C-alpha cells in the first residue's frame, strides 16, 4: 500500500487556508503541512483596521479557532521562513536549515508591501500594516486625534483611512501611481474619487510625489514627508500603501518560470509538474490575450487556492475569474470597492 501523499502549502493567507481545507475535504488520507512566517493562524487582513474600533484580542480576528487545524489534521508551521525550494528533489528548506519533503507543493506566499525605489531608504521611519502585531503598534503610536500620513493609498490603505476618520483621527493622503491599487482607474474616475475623499475629510496631495521622510524630536507633529516641490506634509505616523510585489525570491532554484510572479497555466500549475501557485504570488496565462495576468483581491485569492487544491488532487479545472473589479462613488458620496469585505 502506497504512503499518503504529502501536500505542502507555503503561506497561510486566504489562498493557503482555502487550499488546506479543500485538500482535506478531497483527500482524507493525505498529509498536509502549511508553512507560514506569520505568528498567528489565518485571519483576514482586511479586518485589521478594526483594532481602531477596539478589537485588540487577536483571537477575535481568527477565521477559525486554533483547534480547527488539529481537527482537520493540518500541520501548521508558524514563524517558519522558507529560504529555498529544490524542485528536482522536492524539498522545501527553512531558515533554521530544516528541510521538508513534499509530493506536491502549493505556493501561496502572497506579496510584501511595495515601496517606490526613491523611498526605500526611509522604510525604517514608516509604519507597516501587514499583520496584527503591526496594526497594534500603529494603534499605540498614533495619538488620539493625531494625523496619519498615507503614501500611495491602495485599497487596504484607503479602508484604513476611512476607519481612522470614523474613529476621530486625521488623514493626509499623498497620491502616487499606486493610489487605488489594484483597481485601474481613468483620469476622470480618479478625479471623482479624490473629490469624494476630500469631502470625507481626507487632505489629498495629488500633484507632487514624495521624495523623503523625516522624524522630529520636538513640536506638535512627529513626522514629515517632503514632496518634490519642497512642500512638507506633517503628521504623527507615516504609512506606505503602494500595493504589493510578489514574494518569489525563495523559488529561484525551484525550476519554475518566473517573471514578476510565478507563471502558471489556467489550472494554476507551474512549469514544474509538482508545483502549483495561487494568489498574489502568481501570474495566470490568459490565452485570449496571449499574456499573463495578476488577479488580486481576497475573493479571487480564495477561489485560486481552492481551485489549485482540487487540481492537486487530480481534477483539471481552469481559473476564470467572475469577480467584478469595481470602484465607484455611490449616491451618498461614499467610495465602494469590490476588494473590501464590507
């Protein structure tokens, strides 16, 4: 009798979690290992702004209780960083030098926050917002009624901005080409969206790009972002929200095709027949356009993870997104987006 297949999933976000659950539902005997750098089990990162509404217990953010992983026989390896994938010998190597063998691998590593090249030297002066721990640091560091400076303003950043306004804080937005990412908006739509944000109380700087960040030791404002015309935008914290760039560095020896992300077929399989990819980390081939495309947003990501898992267990389903990509200003002057959960 052959040994059960070992499915390894890199990443524990929406795609990885959906894949692990689907694998167990489709194969009761297989082994499932999920490897993640996160300290917490899966939760929806679009819920992180809720820390400003008093949600400070990480357990309330979890999609399922920790016992779920034991019940589903999913080995969850937290705080584990993958540094290499050997596609020939089918091994995943972790930063602490342990190797994990797999029969089939699903890469759902997502992406890290993108920062424009001219601002990378100032990263240490800015707050992140990609984890519960980072969200809590922001909550502690932003004084009541204080001002958050948001550079870029992708959809998670705009969602946070609205929450900050609703809870008594001020927001200054410095627009960049990544504003409203991952939506693609026309100049006319962009003008309407900026007008709606201004009406809500956000101070929008849209004509000049940020070139520097500094921190002050005295005075009412603690941080300053300098624009290319010399204007200084003052506030208490600075947050970059400029979209994502795929996390693929650890896949360079995996014998898979890589462009900006992992290149996959419509069935989400890489050029290595034992490796699949799903979520923000992959670019999917579209035969109609003869090109690869990213598909962002938590709904697309979850669908990808579940579909890839089914294909890993023998089906041949094709990813064909039907999630509408829409951002608009409604009749009440509020911004609505298909990438938000509310």
